[in-house]
C-alpha cells in the first residue's frame, strides 16, 4: 500500500541515531505477560499509551489529539510494586502527585483496562482480535474477483504516466540471501485474494543492487531483508484500487491520476528476518495494518520493536532508500520522479 509521503526524518527524536544503535546493541525481548498489556487505552476523553523501555513500563499521555504517533506525549515511568500494579510518581497532566496504576486482564492474559488513580481507561486493540490471536486486517471481500481483474487488465494506463526513463527490472530471486515473501501473490493479505498471478518479484537493477548492500550489512547484525512487495504493474495498482471500498479509496493513489511509485520498479516493501532461524522477526506492526502502529515514528511497542524498525530504516537510508512516515516498511530508491510507470506483466519478465 502507498499513502501520502513525508520526509524520512519526521519525529526524528524517536528514531535512534546510527551511533546509538551501534553502541546499544539489540535490546532484550520482553516476556509475554509484559507484551500483553502494552498498547492503547482510552477513557474520560483522554488517550494513553503503555509501552516498554529498558525493561520497564512507561505511560505516555497524549496532549494533542492529532498526535497519532504519541511523538509529543508526556512520558511517565512506572515503578512496579507487584504483578500488574505500578506507581506513577511524576507530576503531570493526569495527576500532580503519586498515583497507582493497575491493569485488568481478560482470561487469555491480555490487558483490557488500565486504572490510573481514579481514572479508568479501556483497551483499544489495534487489529481484529487480541494479541497473538489477532487476524490480519481485511477489507470487505469482493464478490467477483475475476471480473475485477479482467476490468483492470483491460484498462489503459494514462500516457502521461509512461513518460520518463524506464527502469531495468531484475528478478529479486537473483539477489543473494534475501527472503521473498510475496504477500500479494496469495490470499493472506488485506484483500483476502491474490493481486498477482505469480510469486515472482522484480525490482529496478540499481535498487536491487542497493538492496543487496543493505542485506550484507544487516547480516552483520544477525538479520536479513525480507521483501513483501516490489515492482507492481500499473494494472495491479488498478485492480487494488477497484477492490477498495468507496470509503477507503483514499488509502491508495488513484492509478488514473498518479499511479504508484511501485509501478516504476523503484519502491519496495520490506521487513527483517533472523538469519539463524530464518524466521521473520516480530516488528512493531503487521504489513498493511491500518493503525497508528504503521507510522515510522509511532512511540509504542517494546524497545526491541522500535530498535529493529530504526535499524532497518537507518541501513536502508545509508544505501540510498528513503522511507515514508505513514508506512515503516515502504522505501523508495533515489529520485523516482523521472522514471516511467510501467505496466509490464510479471509473467512477461521471465
């Protein structure tokens, strides 16, 4: 998915500097009982976020409703007294003295209520279920997917989008040690249906070469690049746009007006995997998850999740990729503005 583009350094205070990442090392993972109470709570016209830092919990109080990332929230460290009971002893907008902070859990152990002094906040789950039981986000199912695909295939790409330099596409299977996970080639994606008819993935040759360098450096940290999406033919962007409900069309660029940067072959959606186990790492949100967790400067989650997000963005940036604020996983290589949008079917590139 591709949304409005922001400068890669938005809310940079929440992103570790490169030197800080190198010096600190990968933070320890947190036990499930801690992870199960992290998240967003609301009540009394207020919003708070519970996150982990340095093995301890912090309460973030949002002072500006438009601050989706909690980037400018007031931060209150919580001192643990016993299981699910904490003490907040810093003066601030919630209270001017010490306050007890406690959590209530559901039968599966997930936090559902946070009590701060005399205030009660209810948990808002940022998905379709609780924690590990959450299901991937899905748009409403399309009645006739084949008919929609036929309409997209017959549509003509605007001639204005075809102007510019044409990228030379290479198969990402030729890039050593990266893991390919083409989510749009199957049904385990936000559409619940395949956008592509092949699992082959392609990228512009210069972007692929840079991605290989990113992957080599990440391997020194114990991680590798996992690619979710890369070059996207214009007809596939058209299909995705047609499949969106009318009230969700804003989530994608109109293919008849602007198309997608993915159409140039210079955009890629990536995450990390552990090179020892080969298993994808737990990032701060799922792919295409429409929640505040998708923001690059979202302040919640665990310290390890924020660290890994920052590590990915730092090294991608080092080799010429620019990230966007709305999706931590989306990167564009160099200046894409002079490149033509392409509508070459993946099957034709074999």
